[in-house]
């Protein structure tokens, strides 16, 4: 069984890596390198990525940080 501290550390590292990748991908899409110009494509994808990162952060909290009864 993996300790609680190790779960938190690896979860934060994974969240940082996923966040870096998805935010970089969103930035490249917003700049128009994927064919999406203006507010149409970039903002929608940024909202979706932000929501997904919030869900990932909540799952990390629920899995590793919050104490189970």
C-alpha cells in the first residue's frame, strides 16, 4: 500500500504535467496554429480545459487528501 504522502506528491506532479501539456495545447490552438482563429475556437477549448483541470484537481483531493471515514 502506498502512503498518503506519496499519493499527494505523485498526484501533484501528474496534475502539473497534465496542466502544462493541456494549457500549452490550448495556447497553441488559440494562436491559430491549428486553424482556429479568433474567439471561436480558442476560448471554447480554454473553458473546456479549465473545467477538466478543475475536475482533475478535485479528484486528486478526493482520492489522496481527504480523509475517508
